[in-house]
C-alpha cells in the first residue's frame, strides 16, 4: 500500500462517523425535524459506546449501546420537547448540544485515561480489494464503513422508491397534507428522530471504537456540526452524502497527515481546513443551487412545528 | 422569540435546574475531603473574593448575551460568539503591540475599537453569506469558531509565543504593554471591574437604541421578514446585515475586555469557560430583553463560579454545562400555552423567529425584484 493509498483509506474511515450522523440528521429533516444538536448526540454515543465496549470487551455491543444511548437521549431531550410539547426546534437543538456535552463529560469522567487495545479490524472484501489503486482504499476497511455505505444505499432506495419513503417526504414537505392523507405525522416524527438519534450515536461510537480508541470530552471536535452542514451540501440526497462524507473525512485527516510528513504549513492552519472547507463549500453550493435553478430537495416544512389541531 | 419565556417559566426553569444541581452535588463526595457545599459558598457569595469571581465570570457572559440578544431580536442566531471574541481580542492585541508607547486611556480605547472591528469583520463573512445567499447563519457562524480557535493557537504558539512562560496546556502570547489594563473598583472586599460596568452601560444604551430609534423599530419589524415589512420600505437584508455585524462587534468587544480586565494577555484560555455559548442561553432566558440580559448573565456567572468550586474539590465541573442546557430547555419548552390556542394567523405563518427561519431567507435578489 502506498502512502497516498494509506492516507485515502484513513480518510474514508474518518468520514464514516460523519456519514452515519449526517444520514440520521437527513432522515430526521425529511420528516421536517431540524435538529442542530448532533454534536451532543454523537458525544453521548461516543462515551456510552466506549464504556460498554471496554466493560463487555465487545466492539459490536459497544456500537449498539452507543446507538441506543443516542436514541434514548434524543427521544428524551429533543423529540419529547419538540414533537409532543411543540417547542421551537432551534432552541431545543441548541440545548440538546449543551446537555449532550455536559452529560457525556460527566458519564465519561473516569474513562479518559482508558483506551481500547484494538478497534474494529479491517475486513477485506474478496475480489473487490484486487481492483488496482481503489481496491485497497475502499475495500480494506472495518465493517462499519461498508455498513454505512449500504445503509445510505438502502435509505436512498427507501426514500426514493417506496410508498413509505414518499409518505415520509410528504411529511417534510407539507405535514398538513400528509395528515390529510392519513399519515400519522407525530408518530413518524418520533420514530425518525429516534432513528436519527441511533445513527448519530453509532457515528459517535464508530469514532471512539474504530478511530480514536479512547475517549475525551472533545473527541467529536465539531464533527456534529460538519455533519449538519453535510446534509445541506449533499442536497438531502443520501448517496451524495457518501462521497461528501469521505471527502470531508480526507479534510479531517489532513492535519495529522501533514504533521506526520513534516509539511511546512503550521499545523493550526491544517486543522482549520475542514471547517473553512465546509463553510466555503456550503457557500458555493448554495450559490450554485440558486444559479442553476434546480429544485432544491430541502423539505419545505423543515423546522415548522406540526400542530394537528390547527388545521 | 420576542416575548420569550414568561417570567414564571423563567423562575421555574431556574428552580428546576437548581433542584438538579442540589441532587447532583449531594451525590458527590470530594476525594479531597471537606464539604462541597461549603466550598461552593466560599467560592461564590460567601466571601468578597467569591463575589468578585462571580462578577468576573459574568462579564464575558454579559457581552455574549447582548450579542446573542441583538441577533435574536432580528430573528437570527449568532453561535459564532466565541470566534468573534477571539478575533476581537486578537485584533486588539495586534494594535497593542504596535502602540506600546501610548498612554493608558488612548491605548485602551484603541484596543476596544480594534476589538469591535475585529469581531464585526469576523462576522461579516457568515453575515454576507446569510443575507445574500441564504446560507444558514447557525452553521456558518459556528464553523468559523473552530477556525478562530486554530488561528489563536497559531499566534499564541507561533509568532507571538511567550517563550518565557509555561502555561501547561494553555498557550500564552507575549505580554501586553503594562498600561493595557482597566481600572478595578473595590467596595468592601469585593472588586468590580470597569469592564462589567461598561457591559451594563452597553445594555442600557442598546435597550434605548432598540426602544427609541428607527433602527430598533426596523429590526423589530425585520424579524418577521414579512412581505408587508418590505412593502413598508424597510430593507430587511440591510437590517439583518447590520444587526449581524453589530452582534459580532459586541462579541469582539467582550473578547477585548476579557483580556484587559482579567487575562492581561492573549491566551488560549480566552474561550475556555464557554462564555460565548453560555451567553446565548443567558439571552434566551432573558427573552432577549437587552436589560434582562444583565441579571441573567449574573445568574450564569454564579453557575460558572459553582463549576469552578466543584473543580477545586476535584468533582466534575461539567454539571454546569448540563445545567445550562437544562435551564434553556425548561425555559423555552412549550408547556403553558399550546400553540393551537394562539390565533390562527400567528400560529401558521410566523413560526417563532428564533427557530431557524423555515421560510427561505430574503436575499438581495428577491428584495430587488
């Protein structure tokens, strides 16, 4: 494996937590829920997944526990206030971030000095890993990477080609119309915010169990916010999220890579790149979307509180 | 969020958070021995020193709260306050290094002006992206925080690094000119910094501006972003742009004053206590009333002092972050007044403005049409 291949393979791995979190957020947004608290949800998954993995000595259980923690946390801290009590989504999402940061730090107080001996090992896909150049980058990865891509394909199919997916999109576009069609809007909003909590939790757990192999309270370093931006960047398209996540993964890996190879650029500037890149790309993407006049897939009722009695 | 949470809700939020705090702290025992409650009392209002630290911690929260409230009053978010504080402090430090021979008063004034400019300019980028293109200002402002933090690390660890001082984990820049300080007033055993008084004065001035001037009236109207407002000849995009940059300038001023008042040097501990984010919560608790931010900031200063007391006792101080989130969520959840009881018109079109605008952002193109 050449240096470039190794670097790109790390980039794919680094992008995987983003992929999970962004997929979760996108599914939530498709049913009209804007949740800006991804960072807090990812941290909850990261800390619980890490602790469970060490206690049970099982990475899979850790991953699932991270997902479960994300689900429970999101349902209690976000879904209940937003869907049941009809609070403002922006404010609640902001609070979710704060609570997630505080709670995960409290839970993980005594775990900052621990580390996993080994994370998820690479699974080589037969034949595919023989493809020149690309094979070693894409097909010699831990299984959560493949699972994430498969999930994105599944979500793309489900949203685009099934009746259920169409119903869910209808909720995001016009909850009143969806309600009139007989769709149970609050139920699906609760369900998919739970799913988004699960995926954010898994994303956080992938981060601690496959990449950092240890826990600290700043382990996500803004990945939740990058994932939030990724959804916009990918234009609410699940498949676009895959390559977008991996591209941003490459950005995240630039600083450690540059440091290891003694690049002449000071490392703070390398560390800035993911955030600058996200911002610049978001600006260009929005500008381009306005110019091209292509219809946006942004759910029209995103962030709007659904009130059944209002109709 | 013009009206904001009702006064009763605010009290309930604070009391509920206090209850959680009491339960949590009672469960803790310090590995160092001694009563946690006693330490908290000594670190807050129990001693003059404690009161001083509460006031000191409240100062940056006050500026951040004013910056957030100004923004929210026009229906927008500014989550980039920590970044603007950093850039304000950085610009002021740059000015101070170049004006080292200047006497105290002009130097401090120049630094404050530089801070306002630095914070405002840092906000200009996401503000233009928001106003012209409709790029979410929530994401834009927040992402630039990470950039600003790295910028600070670069300067304090590189060109401006203080090689004589080992700050442990924090990077410290070269010392500022000795006259770059703000006066402190001592009343009994409590010290009040001029910076806090400037903050209170700023709150009063801003409240007056929003109450009595055309600009205040325009931004209150621009909050809704309604067609009607545009027909009335009010330029929504210009009001929003000015508001966002003003908000950045206030945050930048807070950053400078934190350096002048407490840190006395540019260092990476500038945003260590998350005051920039806490200020947003303080503003929300005050219902974005500009004068209300003052008591709200004091409350969160008190909370921050409790956090540092817990850290002294080697108990996790992170409970403060959790409590801050709890106060926000309890203050702002919708319990008392189900929305379907509100009038139809207000229930439908104008979802509360503090929520990220569901309607597409009015941009220059649209306004020009």
